[in-house]
């Protein structure tokens, strides 16, 4: 997949059947989801890059947690809860249901910030507005940044 085809704007255009969406992106987003086939070592690289992209946002969101190690734990913990599901489970499930890529991407990109916001609120005691803002911004950043990194790093 090309990075611009999985951006929030392209995803929106695909659901609205906009003529502005490039044909190449239409083909990708409307194509059937395939299960993820990736060596675990490559997955770990993508996981760490996601944590690095989202880390500054979650660091900012948790000033009440004074221990730097505990703040780093927050970054890894919220990602451990969502990243494997988005990477392995949803693609496998949606491939078995023969659903298009756009549905898998939409489900994944709604799932991650919601679960992470709930974790920030209830486990790490952030106010709702801060939990929702942090998880929303962090996941938008890693969604766009991750797509471009995946494109640059190749298969």
C-alpha cells in the first residue's frame, strides 16, 4: 500500500465515493484485506517506531507521573494493548470475512485511540479531555507516520 492511500483523507474519500480519490487508492482501499505476514523481528521494529512516534504525546499527557520509567511504561503499555490487535488480529479477522482494506483501517484507527484513552483515564488517572486528546493525537501521528515509514522501509 502506498502511504497516501491509507491516510485519513483518502479513507474518508473512499467512504464518500469521492471522485477526488485517485484510482490507485480506490483499488487499494476497496481491495480485500489480507492477513499480516511479517517476521516477528520486523514487527518489533514497527512496534518500537510506533512507541517512538507516540511517546512524546503520552509523555506530555502524563505530567502527574513523576517517574520517567513509569511514563515510559505508559507509552509501552497502551501500545501493547492495541498494536498487536491492529497489526495481527483485525487483518486476520477481516481477511476471513473478505472485507475491504478500508474497513480494516477504519476499525483499527478507531479502536486504538478509544482503548488507549480508556486506559489513560482509568489506569493512569488522566482527565477525559487529556486522555482523549493524547490518544487521538498520538494515534493520528503514528497512523500517518507509520504509513510513511512502512512505505519507506518497504516489505
